[in-house]
């Protein structure tokens, strides 16, 4: 029996910013923050703001809260052990930390594969390994398909391949990539896979076991939380890495050896509110079982609602003369998230966004740090794409407002 639909009034009450009149459709740039996340941060700063590791009660209590938050995030992503969870300031920083820790173990002639479609966070750090003689291979976008063709990967990998880095969902195309199949091919040649799940995590429940990757990274500020991020990696991989922390922090001290200066205590504690919210939504929808089953029910409901809204936008764009959708032109179950990019023949993307701005609707234009994809698709002439990115708390009325604004903005 299917679960009930989302109670949007109840959902939106969880996000204080939604009480204003602005329509937030730039959610891929940063989602709105749950009130319960902000409340946890506020509480920690006012009641638990002490250094961890001391014997006195307040320090022990604060340490328990930060550890409980790490365990909550481990459950959110389906990690086996909570010490596989490395927290840090951003996805870019955490991928940089991972690559820096890998660098001493790589040799001239080793190979890594990066894609042409990723956010630069999961390209640049890997590409800089060329400084130590690592060969960087580029998995090109299939321009006709507007995506990555898995069969093209086979010509790029072999016995010298050490890592493949790719996105789980494109922050421009909206397409969901077959990371489990890529992981299988990577492991078949002895390589590992690093997945950027930033554009995926707001719309689908991250499962680090099912995706087959060796490392997964995403940012909480795209998933209803603060500007903070998480790196999960397999425990054997983490243990093999050198410590980047102080000389007396040993190689076996997980995850502290990769958390220079330690975690941000209050943001870590706040992030646990994300998992609490997802669990509660799933429970309200009628889900039973463990916490992840309830979270999965929440994300299933999110996807149904987001797909309905996205198809309204895509249908309107398909019928508009001179509009080119950059990505799949319609909703196909499981194949795209509700991040929708387009350009208009003869019109700069900035001009369209400026006209929509006047209606109190937040969308955006540009390359969104996927500069290599923009160049591959020849989109610089438009000043990048117009991007509309929907979240589960958006409403059909907000989409109607958007389409009215777009009708006036596009000649």
C-alpha cells in the first residue's frame, strides 16, 4: 500500500525562511535550513560550548552530543562504522583532504579518471596530481546524449588506474549517473571510486553500501543543514592513509587524523537534526521499521512530489519556442533529479534571471562550477545556463508563479 502524500503545510513549517514571500528555486545552490537544525546549533553554543576531552561533566556531555551526531550521520548514509565519517567545512575541502592524504601513495605513471561533467570540486584536486606524475584521464561527455556513457569508460581504465572520480547526479544536467556500475568496473581493474553526491543527496537517500563507491562526499547546506560537509570512506581505505593532523595523532586515529583542528562542534551537533527530520517525516507517512526505512519513505515521497513539479516546468519549457533544455527533457523515474537547466536562443541567461527576479523568485544563471561541462556543450555564448532547482518543500503554486514569470521573461 503506497504511503500518503506529503503534508506540505507541515513540511514547510519546519523551514522558518519559507514564511517569507520569496519563492526559493535555487535549492541546488543551497537549501533552506531546518528550524530544528538551527535550534540544535543555538542550544549547543549557549549550553555546551566547552572544549571536548576534559573530565568535568560539561565537557563529557558536550562530547557525547558531538559523538551522537556523528553516529546519526553514519546512519543517514548507511556507514558500517561511525569512525568512517569525516566532517569538514565543504565538499571541496574534504575532497582536497582525501587527495592530499592519497598523494604520498601514488607514483608517476599511476592514473586517475575524472569526468567532464562534474563540479570542479571533484576534478581540480585530482587533476593537480599531475604535479607528481600521475596521468589524469578525462571521461568526456557524450554531447548527443548530454551525459556520460559508461561504455566510454572502458577505454580509459586499466591496470594502472588508481581512482575514478565522478558525480552521482549532475548539478547542471540533473541526470543520475550509474555509480554502482562504474564502481563494479573500477574494482574489476583494481581501482577505487570517489563519488560527489552533493546534487544527489537532497533528493535521494544516500547509501554508501549500495552505491559501491570507496568514498562519498556531500555538503549539508544542500540538504537542509548548515554550511558543513561529510566525507565517508571505507574503513580499510581510511586506515591506509597517513595522518594529516599533528605528529602525535597516529595513523589509526579515525577520523581525527583527517579532521585538522577537529570538527566544528556546534555544526556537527546541528546536522543530526537532518536525520531526525527525515525519520519523523517517514513516520508520519506511515513507514515502519528501522530509522533508515523511515528515511527512505521520506525520500520516496520527496521524489514523487519533486517529479510532479519538475514535469510541470519541463513540459512548459518543451513547448516554448527557442528554448533548449540542457539535460533530460522530461521526468523519467530514477534518471533525473529536479535540477533543470536551459538556454534560450538569442538571449543571455543573465537577462532572463534578472526579469524573473522582479517577481520575487530566486533562480540563478551561470556555470555553477561545472565550467568544463559548459565548455564541452558550447554554452558560454549564453553566459551559462538558467537553472531552476526544486526541493520537496516547494509547492505547485510556486511553480505556477515561476511559469508566469518565465512567460514574461522569455521573448
